C-alpha cells in the first residue's frame, strides 16, 4: 500500500481499523472506528503461564500463533464486518517479547498485503495512553500517568504525538513491584490483581516507606519498598511469626499507590493542566482508581481512567492509537516491519 493511498484514507472521517495485540500474554483483536470500539476479542494465556509463576516467552508465542486467527475472526464477527470492510490494519510492534510480537506483526502484515490496505505500526505504551480516547472526549493537552509492568511515568501529552517527560521511576516499575511482592507472598501470577483483591480484605497496619514522597521532583522509586516487604517477611519467618497477607497487601498497596496519586496531582498543579489521564495495567487497580477519583475531585481536575478491560493489554487501545497516527499521516509501515522488543517511549524537546 503506497503513501498516496494512505494519505487518501486520512480524509475518511472514521476509518475502520482492525487492530492486533500480542506483545505479552494476551492475544487480542479489535475493530475500532474513530473513538468507537466496534468489537474486542481477547484470548488470555494467564491460566497457561500460571503454573510457571510468570510468562514463558516461548510458550507465549506458540499460543499467540494458535489464537491470533480465531480472535480476529471473533472480532470481525462481533463487529458484523468482513475482511473486505476494513480500511487499515494496525499492530503492536514493540515493546514486548520478541517472539510474541512477531506473531502479531506477521499476521497483520499478511492481512494488510492480502487486502492491499495500509499497515499501521503502533507503540504498545502509546496504545495504553490512547485507551483514554475510547468512548471519551479527551483531547491534548493533559497530564498522563503511565503505570504498567515496565513503566512508571508522569508526562504531559502536549499533542497526540508530543509527550514531555515530567517524572519517571528511578528503578523498578510499579507493576513490577506488585508482581515481585506477590511472588514473595506466594500469590499466583499475575500478582497485581491478586494483591488488589486481597488488600480489600485487610488493613494497612504495617509501616512501609513511601519512597521519594518528600522529594520535590516527580520521580518514583519502588526498589526500596519491595526490599522493605521482603525484609519484613524474612524477619517474621525468622521469628516464626505468621504475617497477615491481607494486611501486608493493603499496606504495600497504600505505600505504592499513594505516591502516584500525590505526584499526579502535583503534576497537574505544576503544568496548570486540569485534565489527568491514567494508562497501563496498574490503572486497573481499585485502590488507585478510588483515590485518584477523590483527589481529582478535590482539586477540580477532570480524571480519565479507561474501563478496567481497556487498562490491561487489549487491541482496542492499539486501534485507538492507530487512528491518531493515521489522522497525523504517521505510522504507515510496510512488509519490512519487524518486532522491536526494546522500543522506548520518546519524549519531545524541553523535557
Ligand atoms: O500494561 P500491562 O497490562 O502490561 C504492560 O504493558 O506492562 O501491565 C501489566 C502490569 C502487571 O505488572 C500487573 O500485575 C499489573 O499491571 N496489574 C495490576 C492490576 N492489574 C494489572 N496491578 C495492580 N492492581 C491491578 N488490579
Ligand atoms: Zn501493556
């Protein structure tokens, strides 16, 4: 598909995009038109990887191969559309597991070539941010808190393709800390949702450090908090004491998430922006959602958090970002597109 045809598609008000996501352990396909999700199909591999305590890359790619065509057909059927109704195909090309990404990229390339329609390459993290555009009227500029398995970032989204970094984690990502703490507590994979669930039954009775809370910058740190939990568990073990897991989950969650809430509000004050969006898997957390809602309401900030289904990995968010790219005349890829496992979010000047 040449550039000219791609440019012609930009004039179409709500192009119909088939989006594919396979960066980690969810195989997903969606049909998105503008900001509307016409359908979303997700085949989760959680049960498959649970017995290993985490995602096994080789197992993930094999299962993506098995599922990708089925989820696509399911998404098309749900949207009441056929392949020939599609205007473009979008796919996550990074960051993620190399073999897993390659399955989606190869599948999307094949569909685009067979139908002779544009292929749009999408950065997974930008997809998480774009989940906030689905069924909403959010437009830049806004402050965005990105909290996933690999990112803990506060940024100013000045335009759809223009991000300014405000703060980031100096060590582990928030989601990574959730997963590691859950593992230490013997909770099943994935740890984040397990801690969220268990914390609701407990009280935040353990004193844990709130890392970088006193700092005036907007950076985060999670390795100290993780170590504090590990030390607490070791001490209890040595003393032969039983630790109340629900209380420890509630304490960890408050320590990990209160800082995110405070610094997000601080970012809004500093930038003077009155819109805050939240992106990434950790934004599915019930404590974070509840506390951000309360803090935003108090500060007169309009809060955007996608429904939980659009917070964790899904193809609808990839379709949303592809729509933004297409509108800007960006993202057109060809048969040379390949996976970029270490793709990093790029920030604009004046960061
Ligand atoms: O955005 P995501 O689905 O994948 C990446 O792009 O990294 O985020 C996955 C992370 C995992 O660390 C997972 O434990 C965490 O999001 N997560 C949660 C919750 N749901 C997913 N963390 C806390 N509470 C949750 N409810
Ligand atoms: Zn993700």
